[in-house]
């Protein structure tokens, strides 16, 4: 068992990483939340049929009354309508403030299940069991929970820390390969912003099988990096923004292609390479850094370029401008493993965008 402690005072919790842990969680959760009698497992139509029964069984064996609430898989479900249905399910199951919500799934499930937990009865205990690589290394850690509005992603949310995060790397075996790579882009991001050793470890991986063999260690390294950052900046006003390396351009790519061509990780990969090429040209980043990132992305079939010019990027970041005023913060690399925040006026943004 690998444990990463997230030290947030009274809101501290552990991330436990262990193969096969899913089927053994009942007693562990009983010890964690001894007053809870009921558990609502929130999951989606892809993950639920694979893993909800195993979780339900171990919880029932430990004495919990379990309700499984399943919504249709996909980002399109991460909205007020689905959240409303989940609230109704929690109320019908008779959950009280001493009970718990368990999110079993990827980022959408964790974000929406977390928001349901944060707000139902003004907040009940929340446990995350992430099942995608992206969710294990990023969205399940740090307490950001949210749903989307038609005007943008994650526009309604909260910071609400889970009581624990349980990661069973064996569950990644059933993840479609595109989504394994999607999460790997975020793993590469951690190497870029904080850990040259991790980046080099990833360069040495032979293929997806090798990635899955080393998943425990890789997830532990990423969660540790994120935990230390979140401990110092829980509410995302400074250092935590480093986690957004590649995301400003990546979101622009996702948005320009209507969120149906490039996955989040694919957008982030493209964003990391394009931004780093420009920051190299501006003399802010060690030459050759963008090539290294591109080479690693390509090894795992992740894209590193896109048919978009400066105008497309400016149009796609227009909402950011409305939200953030006259300047935004870009995350740049000095070299692999060293990153910094760079405040940029919107009027100076074109210098950081790919040329036509
Ligand atoms: N996904 C970035 C963060 O949690 O801050």
C-alpha cells in the first residue's frame, strides 16, 4: 500500500494506492466514518456495470445500507439536470448528515459527486474512488468539485475536500487506451512542472503495458506533487496555478473543436508544446524543451500540433478575458522540471501564441 497524506489541518486526508483495494474497502471506510450507516455510490453508465457491484458488496459486508446512483457517462451529463436527479436519489435513499457519498468513476463523476456531497444537507462526507488515470492523478485530489453550465465548463462548484481517496491501479486495465493516454498527458505535465526524474522515467517506458506495470509508482509521484502544492495553496491563488501548465491553450483547442475532437489531455499536450515553443523563442525556456515534450507525447499517440492560428486562440480565450480582467497568468517552463507563473496582459498574449 502506498499512502500520500494531504495535510490540510482539520481537512487532512490520505490517498491510498493499492491493487485490489476496491474489493476490501468496506471495513476501511467503516473505520474512517464510524457513525455512517448509509452510503450512496455515485457512478456512471460505463464504470457502474464494471465495478459498482464489487464496491456495494464490500460496503454491505461492513454493515452499510448502499444505494447506487448511475448517470449517463460523459461530460454532457455534468450539468444541473443530472445533479438535480442525484439530489433526489440522495433524498430518496434517506441519507443523513452523518452518512456519505462515494464517487466511483472518472473526473465527471468525482466533480459532480463531490458537488452533490458538498451541498446536500449543507455538506456530507465524501469519498473518492477515481477509476481513470486522469482522475487518479488530478481531479480526485485537491477538493475542486463542479458542474458545467451551457456558458462554460466548471462554472458552478466549490472547494470541498474528500475524507479519503482510494486508488486501485488494477481498474486502469479496463480504461480505453485513448483515455489512458489522456491521463498520461497530465502525468507528463507533472514531470514538466516539478519533476525531471518523473519525466525521464516516462521517457524510458516502453509502451502502455509498461505504463500499467509502473502505474502505482507514477500515480504516487503525481499525487505527492499535487498534495504538496494543494497544501500550500488550497484555494488556487498562486502556486496551484502551476498545475494549469498547457491548460490555457489546451482549453482553447478543446473549445474551438466543440469539445468533441480533442480530449482534455490531448488539448493539454498540444497546449504544453505550443506554449513552450513560443517561450523558447522568447528566450524564457531552455532551447529543446518543447521537442522533448513533443517526443514523449508522440510516443503515446498524443497529438502535439493543431490546425489553429493566433486568431482562433484569441477568440477561444475571450471568455477568460471577461472572467480575469486585463491580464492572465501563463505557466511557463524554465526547463523540464522547473516552472514559473508569468502574468501576461491580454494585449501581449499574441507573443505567446503560435504564429499563423
Ligand atoms: N486540476 C487543477 C487543480 O486541481 O488545481
